[in-house]
C-alpha cells in the first residue's frame, strides 16, 4: 500500500516540478516579480511532498526490519 502512496506522491511531485518550470518561464517572460509568490508556493509543495515520501519510505524500512526480526 505504501508503494502506491509513494508512487502517487512521485507523480504529484513531477506535476509540481513541471508547474514550477512553467512559473519560472512566466517570471522571465513578463519580468513580473509578483509571480514569484506562486513559484515559492509551488516549491513549498515540492518540499512537502519530498518529506512525505521520506516518511513513507522510513515506515517501509521499519516494517521490513520488524518482519526480519520475526
């Protein structure tokens, strides 16, 4: 189950990376620094997803360690 969750998070992260790239292009083409807030919000989302992936991977590792002990 966690593998599916991790895969979903990776797909969401990929979508946000794409959105971040598009936002960077918007900033460049318009020279409008006010759009930097949207860029920062997207970056925060990417970082939150990275933390969620790490937490799920840590849980998987702990579960595997417990299974090996049995």
